[in-house]
C-alpha cells in the first residue's frame, strides 16, 4: 500500500519534469518574391534545450550557441543554395521585429533575416519553451537574405509548423505542467479527505 507522502512526492517529481526545457524544432517554407521569384526556400529553426541569451534586454536576444538555422533553396536565382548559421549564432531584435543570423561568411549570401509580427514586443525565444505561430507573421512574413552591396533576396513565408507547439488558446488543452499541478491538487484533496474519514471513524 502506497503512503500518501510517496504519492505526493511522485506527483511533485512529475511537475518538475514537465517544466524542464526541451528542444523546439520549427520547419518552414517560403516562396521567392521580386528578384528571388521562382525560388522555394525550405528550412528548420532548432532551439536547443541549452540555448541561453547573453543579452539582458527584454526586447533583444543574443544566442551564441544552441540555436540552429539551416535549409536550402530550389529554383530561382538562388537555386541550389544551402545555408546554416555560423557557429549557431542567432540574434533577436523585437524592436525591429526580426530574428537574424550570420550565415557562413564565406558564402555569397551572408545574412539571414526572419521577420515576425510586431505583436511580440519581446524576445520570443527568451522563454525555455518558445512558441512562434504562423499568424505571428501576419504583419511581416518575410525571410530575407541580405547580401553585400545592399542587395536582398526575399521570400514570403507560406508555411510554419512545429510538433512542439501547444494550441494557441491556452484554455483549449491543458499544458503538461498544468495537468501535473491539477493532479497534485487532486491527490492532496484525496489524502485530506481520507485523513478526515479515518479520524471520524476512530471517533
């Protein structure tokens, strides 16, 4: 027979485990516009569990490691190009509404910019479980390669997905942490009721 203390301890461990960071992987597709017309860009943004922000500002982020941006382009002027952010460095600037990363500087296309909606107002990767949805790109929905000489190639984001994203409505489905907390509360109530029932029987 399990002791109530052991049950509560196990529930507390479940709560702690649910709060641990885990890698978040986004996949995206974008279609070339203007000079990049005819090109299709595909890629992934992986935010590792160990990604840390070295910029104290709530609206900016500087991730020197733990974040990987990579992908390729087919068709258009950049046909056959592949990219990966150099040394896993990635910067976030919510004041200008963009995420940008330095691609391998020996490449022809050195800077990758991912524009999101001004609705963020803060570094969207600051949390240990960042959540970025397709509708966050409603105001600005562009992936851009900034080249030397101010030349740019732009792609409009057509899809953005992640198996790690919870429902947008926080009330739609309880998150794992809230489910564990609810279970802990129910266990506590059951234990308290059992103690009261036992006390009344002894009386």
